[in-house]
């Protein structure tokens, strides 16, 4: 009898608990129903703010190119590593070996394109500052629009907080402003377009203008190729002088013969750098003018903002109810 009564009591307890949960759920919906105006206001405000953002946000176009690095260590680098293992030349190698031998081709390409000196030279050569800041430049009179560009000066306080670099007190962008802006427009990374080749590099330029993105990327690849060629020629010349100095320090005919072979290979490398159509990289997929913007993704932004506004509106209803009760 006692067990039966205990089971009945437990059943009544669970039924009572379920009833309370049902009442709580009903109260929940009743609270939301009472505060529907708050929910609608929050959703509408978010909706119109999102529409304003999407209407004012510029389209961003991205031009892509895929390049294939041609080799890693050069023959001269392997020759130097071989000579460095010889006791006779170990001290000489450590003391006088020129720099720049051990950089893989991929790293060399990346570091060249993203280097400060290269990008500053690139901006100055093609006079890109007015193109990077079109709203602040008067193309008719070919001078900076002081009224528009000076507005950027007011953002100096924002710069201290966010770290975003704005115009200087001269009311026009400097070459350093251009460098920082251009460097943020360029992305270099491993390509996932051709999955079968892990060595392929993707270089991208993002800009509000589709034609500008493609033009910058074409010129960037041309200048990078020229810069890498000039660097290779300079290194080959230094290497010739370096091994010629080692050659004068030995009387061993076998080592002399090997050193002369290396010197000749440097002459050959300099010739290749001057004449070969594809020297350190090959353009597998040239940059084309993008036909569609990559961002902002307006439908996605709108859906996410409305869902977020709905959740925020429900939170506001319960928050206001909590304030009233207390």
C-alpha cells in the first residue's frame, strides 16, 4: 500500500511540474504578444539601417591571377652549400658569402611584391595616389580637393583609437598613405583553384572599381617580374666576384675547375634573367576584369541582420518587463 501511494504522489508531482512548465510557456508567448510593438520597432529600425548600409556600401571587385613559381633553390645556392662543407673553404664561406642565397622562389615572390620599397616605387612610377583616393582628387584641375581631403583630417582622433591611418595635416594623402592602402588591397596566398598543384600562388587585388583591380594586378605582375630579374642579375654579378675571390685563394686544380664552372653558371643565370620570357614565375591564369562584386553579400547581410533584430527584439521585451516588475 505504501509503495502504491508513493507512486501516486510522484505521478501527481510530475503532472503538477508539467503543468507549471506549460503555464510558463504560455506566459512566455503572452509576454511576447504583449510586447509585439517593441519587437516590430526593433526589427524595422534594424531593417532600414541595414538597407541604408547596403545602399551606401560600395561594391568591391577582386581581380585574381594564378602564378607558378619556377623552381626553389637555384644551382648557385646548391653549389655554395656544397663548398661550405669543405674544410678548406668553411671559414671563407662564413665570412664572405653574399646574402640572398637560401630564399625559396615562393617566398621571394611574396616578399618582393609586399615589400614597402617595391610598393612605394610602384605607386610613384604609375602615379597611383589620385587613383587610390579618387574622391579627394580633382581630375579636371589635376589637384587635390582641399575641402574633401581635409575632412579626413578630422578623423585623426579615430586613428588614435582604431589604428587606421588617415590623411596628414597637409590635407592630401602622402606616399605612405598610398602604400598602406595599396598593401591592404593585395592578397597573396596558396591557390585553391587548381587543387592538383600545391605550389600554385594566387595573387588578388580588391578595389571598388573592377577595371582598376585588373589594371593594378597586371602592372603589379609585370613590375614584380622586372624586379626579380634585376635582383637575380645583381646576385649573379656578386656571386661571380665572390667565387673569383675564392678562386684566387686556392691552388687545387680540381677546386679551381669546380669554381670556374660555378662562375660560368652565374654568367648563364644572368643571361637567362635578361632573355627568358618566364624567369622565376609563370602566369598560369592571367588577371581578368571581374564581372561581379565579391562583397558586400547583400542578401546574406539582410537575412542575418533581420534574424539578429528578431532575437534582440525578444530580449528587449523581457528586459522591459523585468524593469517594470522591479
